[in-house]
């Protein structure tokens, strides 16, 4: 029997090639849990594109609650950190620990995240957080640097072919300000 895997997906451009790869070897479901995204219209826009990608391959998607206040609490005191600084591991942690809980609650033995697809996202920072989140609830974390193995190029092509929205900032209000809007 094919193993069930829950894939935490941060956005369609980061997720599409990973979804396409994992759907071939797992009984795949996608989870959208990204309370870091600001503003809410942007959150809805990114979510809509993930729904569209899942629809193309008939992948079930779990739409978790939008909890920006809880996320704001988690990163309190780190607001002025630059992107890539001390705020980001806390952000990853808030998303991955909740994702692992949802995986355990819904009977997925393994979970993964598309976060390592991001150009500036370090696998050596993200994967240990995924491992710790999985260990806490008794599931496994599939650690992988999804930037590697030609996946970034594949994703770029797939996004382009489908006209998928690609954001130009990481997600939170601080990365939006840093981008300079
Ligand atoms: S810059 Fe990105 S990873 Fe870092 S805290 Fe903001 S949304 Fe999270």
C-alpha cells in the first residue's frame, strides 16, 4: 500500500514541482498552513494558486486556519530582524510544528515541507526543525533540499506554462517592508 504523506506547502511556485514528484510515489495530501503571510489578500491569493495546482492532479488539500495573531506572538521581539535572520527559524518552527500535529491528528505517518524550495531557504536550518516537529508527535519528516536536482528549473517552467502567480517577497509584513513597497 502506498504510504500517506502530508506536504506542507508554502506557495504554488515552491510547491508545484514537489507535488508533482511526490504524487508519483506517495498517497499525497497537501496542507496550506501559512499564518506568516501578510496581508490577508496575499494569503488568499497564494492559497488560491495552491488550490489550483492540487485541482490539476486531484490532490486532496487541507486548508488550515489563518492564524496571524498566533504567528505574531511567536515572533514577538524579532520584528526588526532581516529576512534570513533570527525571525525565520521561529517562523519555520511555528508552521512545521503545527503541520506535524495536523499530520499526526489525521493519521499521516510522514510529513514534508516545500519550504526548502525557496531560493534563500536553507535546508540545514529547516530540516532539523522538521525532524524535531515530527519527533514530538511520533511521525516522520521527509527531509529534502527541494532546490536541488533540477527541481527549481522544472518548477520555473511549470509555473510559467500555467501562468501561476509568483510573489516577490517572502511572506510576512517585515519581508514586505524590506522589499520596499
Ligand atoms: S522573512 Fe519569510 S521566513 Fe522569515 S519570518 Fe518572514 S515570512 Fe517567515
